[in-house]
């Protein structure tokens, strides 16, 4: 049956995902997963002849920039003023290692 998923399949998927489900959740996911599968079947009916495959929904460009050091006069002093704790001109943080 197109777009249908039975209770045992939902239970099997939950077991694979190591997720415990109540009977109400099984029923809900049975309907939700059935709806998703029905939508996928609908998409499979679309004529895609002549449509080039794509790897992503958007065309992203490489936005890398040159790695260069920039500083603003007074910025370190302003940052230090905002720090809740400071010591010897440095921002004091909690220890990472014991």
C-alpha cells in the first residue's frame, strides 16, 4: 500500500533508533511516517526528464577571505573592562585542567 506503514515497522524503526514509544506515539508516528511516504510517492510521479541533478537546494559560493590580523585601538582595554574577573591585565576564566 502506497504511503502506509504498519505498527511493526514503526516499532522496528524505534528499536533501531533505541527510542521507546508508547502506543499513542506508535499510532501518531504510523500516521506521520505514512504521510511522508505518501508525499515521496507523489514526488516520484513528477516528470524530471531533462532536469539536471543538484547537490544542494541553494547555490553557495566560497566565502573565504584572506586571513589577516586586524586590531582596533583600545579594543583590548575595553574588553578587559567588561570582563567579570581579571588578573594581571588578562581575563580570568575557570580552569579547564585540574
